[in-house]
């Protein structure tokens, strides 16, 4: 099953004769140990191949899940310049593959952004050989279905996060969590406003705990009746803002300590409901500009 992240421009396909001519060689070269070669083969501006594998016990049998991805720039859902391929031997009903791949995408590849830019070229594919020695999974609500879905989402998140970690010119991996929203949609609005702000992203690169840039992004995210007097902000373990005001106990050096880390967590509390959302992004550096100034697609 192939999941396009959105409708987009339909690209001109390769002629069938070229595809058919290459199939015998591809099939003859198909071996379990060639996942790494496949991961390398789909790289563009990536600096390293991205591949992960996991096993999970389902119905008394060992089920394997292996995936590869590529992407380093023009990354944002709807649509992103990324490719993701996951294969499993789980014995799952074919009709369940589409909802399963959508659930995995929504929790992984649809939660990452590098530069807020998009392209018309992306694909996330889930393949199941159905050879594992367990009873067929006919419902994702069953215990076996839930176990497979959790393992697949975990692997997809590793692949998606690897794209962010390898972002063009990136020096920092940033987790942005917004909770306390009335629904998930408004939490995602605020999270992506922070993740897409060039001013916020350059502050991350400079290790600058610029609270005004972060809070301003939440303010212009598009939540119409947002009450700024309820907002909380934490930088990792450092409490910064409570109920819209900076805490008297907050010290600039504590914020700088967090922002100098290679991995940073930003938490925003809207305090208006019970929903939450998390997205992953990176900083915006001098190297990002250089790479994209020199690169011609």
C-alpha cells in the first residue's frame, strides 16, 4: 500500500519498457542483506543512509519489521521530499495495510519538518509478505493488531526522526510538544508555527533561549481565541513561563545551557483542554543556506 501525504502534481512515470527491462536484474540481486545498499541507493543530499529493523512477538511468532528512508531538505508534510519503505513478514489481512500505513505516517513522517518547504515527490510504502507463523491479523483493534501497529509506528518514527537528524546543515534535534489544547489540530498549529519560524530556528542554532520568538510563534499560529495569560513554556527541565509571564526564578544561563544541547525539548502548555501534539524539527544554520545555494535539482 502506498500512502501519498496529499494530492499533488502527478509526475511523469518511467516508460514501462525501462521498468520491465530492469526487473530481472533487480530480482536476481534481491537478498536479505541488501537493505543497506537500498538505503544508500535512494540518498540525495543525505549524509548517511537511514535504515532500522526490529522484531516483535505476535501470536507466539517472531515478526520482523525493516525499513529505510531518505530525506534531508524540503521536508514538511503535504508534501515532503522524502521516501520511506517498510517491509514486514506479519501475516496481516491486505485490507488492513492502508489504515496501518496511514496510522504510521500520521505518527511519524507527518510530524517532521526541516525547513517548512515541500515538493511533489514523496512516497511511504508498507509491504507485507504474510509469511510469519501466526494467525492472520484481521483487526487492528485486536491484541495482535495493536502490537503490530505499535511496533510499526515506533520503527516509522525512528526513520522519520533520522531524516530530521540529518537535516541539511542541522546541528540540533528539537522536539516540540504542545499540550493542553482543545483539540489536536490547534496543538499542531502551535507546534508547527514554532518549528517553521526562521527566527526561532536560527535562535536554536545560536543557542539563544529567545523566549519572545517562541511565544510570538504560538501567538500567530492561528488559534483565534488563544488566551496568552494561560500559556506555559518549558525548555527541557527548565521552567520558563507560567500563565503568560516569565517566572522570577528563571535564569538566562539555565536557558542557554539547554539551548547548547544537541537535543532540545520545547514544551508549550496552552491550558485550555486535554489534547496534545508533538513534532520534530531542527535548527537552521549557515550550512543550510550554503547547501541550497549551491544545489541545483
